[in-house]
C-alpha cells in the first residue's frame, strides 16, 4: 500500500509540452507512472511521443479527467500561470494536484487553498515549490529520482527536496512506502500533519521519518499531533541548526525571528513528543535503521 499515490493512479501533466514538463514526464513514464495525458489548450488534440509511448494533449484538466479517468495532476507551469492551473484542477475535482513550480506568490497560494477548502477539499494539493511524491515501484508524480531507493516500509515527509533525496538514498536498502515532499513555502497545501495521519493509517508503513527546517511552527504543531495521535515510531530531522538569527535559508518559509522557529526549539518539541531526532541526515538514517532492527 502507499499514501496519496499508488500503481492505480492515473496522472495528467499540466505543462507537459514545456521544457520541464517534457523532461520530467519522460522520467515519470520511465519509472512506471501511468501518465495518461498532458494539458495545454493551445495544443489540444495533438500527442507527444515519449520513447514510443504516445501521450495525448487535452485542452483542460476537466477534459482530461473525463477522457482518461485521471485522478492526479502534476503542475509544471511558470509561476504567473500556476494559480489558474491549480484552480482549474480544483474546479475539475481531480483528487490530487502536485504543484512543482517554485516562486509562486504567497497571495496566489492562499487563494488556491481557499478555493480548495470552499470546494470541500475534494482536491488535495501538494506544494507548491516541492519535488512531488513517489511510491517506489508503483508511481512517481514530480521530480524525485526513481532510481535512488526501492519499495519498503518507511514513510517520509519532508519540507526539503534535497534532504528528501538524501534520506531516500541513505536508506535505499530498506526502502519506502511513500516519500512526500511537501515544500517549504509559508503556505502549502499538504502539511506534515496530513502526511503523518496518512502514514499512521497505512498498514505498510512501519516507521515515519519527518524532515523539517527552521522558521514557522509547523514542526511544533506536528510534534503535538505525534504526541496525541501517532502510535508508530517517528524519527525527525530539523535543517538549520547553524542558521544565524533572522536569516532566510533557501525556502521562503525558513525565517527565524528571535527564539521562534529555531532548530533547537523544534528539536525540543519533537523530543518531548517522543520523536527521536537526529542532528544530521546520516544520524537520522541511523536512528531509523535502529527502529527497523
């Protein structure tokens, strides 16, 4: 089993005919993802050949859902078009929208989140500014390399794309049920808590690894959720122990102000909730191995 994405997922790619969309659609197909169509209203009715696999181009997400039964869309469009693209997906009531695009204005993300909520959260949003998610051996929606791990019983949720890859690689012999990169922007669709809840219910996930970073209080809120609702062992890592106060570290959401949002404060909150916290990715991998025997 897996969370959010599995071998039965039928994937659309918004922006499939662009440079990034084309490159990563090819990679997704090569890893076994069932990509059933792309979306580009200017090229509707055409198809794109990906090494012998013909993928049709549809005029809209709604058309794609109707024609192909798609239940996932991966968004590879420039930031100025992302709001419209995701709103189109929400209005089509597709089950999952994975927003890869970086640099989406927070105002746009907030508007998209509000629309999804108003529509009853029929569409789960992952991202923006994220690597997507992968259920190894089943499906890969986004830009996560498919060849750095294998199927297994670890569930991973991470703000950082790079650290997602590193932990997947360091634990590649044990493997993952699903790895979810939720993105590090101030406003995102799917949170640590959402993924923790899903992994808790997944019978094929035995250990959960949660990667956070400085800034905000998402990790503290996740710690409270683990304490009250998660029975499975959780291993944590917080990036940014050496970050100077007030410094932005890569992600727009990673801003420390005073004592709020520091790595030390997050580590303390997680440990108080029973989470084993590593100070480095390698130590986090070691702690995970110990839990799996």
